């Protein structure tokens, strides 16, 4: 089958003013898990070009807050509840800046982060597991107790080894393959709800203001 970048969701996103087809993935996830409620604070890791941020901003509304972080600068979005940070989620400075935008910890972390594709299978697989661990590492420092983490993942041995730790940190753990994911992709999403609040022993821990 020929790879068709401009598929149904690509055309739909363009017609409806969303910056990426990925916007429909977050809508599908939220229809199932209902995490994006009015007034919630959301950290969107790997937000560029901004499709998930648009969806999250509409759902949390003006009483909520969405902080988007990406290595690539994201063009501004017309929602007062959105702040965009150009930065690396691995840096304490980025996380401190995100916390300062909210004035405390977050209700929800959503991560659609993807590492740069190298074409070397082992490197790429390790990279996809690392961004899941990174999303959790960030979450372990800045999620409110009871908070949730929604993260994109790909199958890998490294991820399988990490999942028990993730499961243990939350009261509920779900794994879901979306309809809006391309049939050729092995991508799935992990939804963890009810953060137990036990922080990781990170080398340098970022403390909420
Ligand atoms: C698939 S795109 C995200 C699409 C986005 N969710 C949307 O709906 O428009 C993945 C993004 O993850 C970002 N990324 C990967 N590693 C990152 C890191 N360590 N810190 C911040 N962003 C990262 C990449 O720069 C890339 O823009």
C-alpha cells in the first residue's frame, strides 16, 4: 500500500483550522478518558506545531491553562489560556518556566513527543521509550496528586521494562490504539490516572513555586 500523507484526517485538520492531524488523536483520547475539563491545567510536551494545544485550549477554556513545550518554536495561538515555551523537556529550566506559568503543579500532562528518526532500528526504539520515561520524569515532579499522564508510545523492550514503574505510580493504567492513527503505524497511547504523588529520586529535582 502506498503511504498517503494527505489522508482523511490531514484534509479534515486543514479544513477545520487545526495545525496537525494529531489534533484528532487528542479528541479521540479525550472522548474516552474525559481528562480535559474546564479549569484544568495542562502541560503539553512536544506541542509543535500546536494541534494538541488547540484542542486542549478549547476544552479547558479561559479558566484553565495550557502550557506547550517544544524544541521547535511554536507560532502563537489566539487563546489567553495558552503559553508556549521553546525548550527541551529534559531541562530543569524549561520545567521551572512551565510551573511558573501555572503558579503550581499541573492536573494533566499530555505528551506527543517523538524523537528525531535516525533510521537505525535499535536507536529509534530506544528513543521512543526514552520520551515516555521523560514524560513520566517530568510528571513525577510537577503533577498534582491525583493528576493524569497521557503519553504516545511505540512497542519496545525498553518500554516493556519501564511500564511496571509507570503502573505503580498511578492508580489506573490504560493502553489504547486509536482509530485516527495511521494503519501503518505501531503507535499507541498510554493513559495513567490518579498519580500517587511519590516523586522519583531525580538528580536535580524541580520544586513547584
Ligand atoms: C509529533 S510532534 C507533536 C505534534 C503535536 N502534538 C501537534 O498536535 O501538533 C512531536 C514533537 O515532539 C518534540 N520533541 C521531541 N523531543 C522533545 C523534547 N525533549 N523536548 C521538547 N519537545 C520535544 C519534537 O520537536 C516534535 O515537534
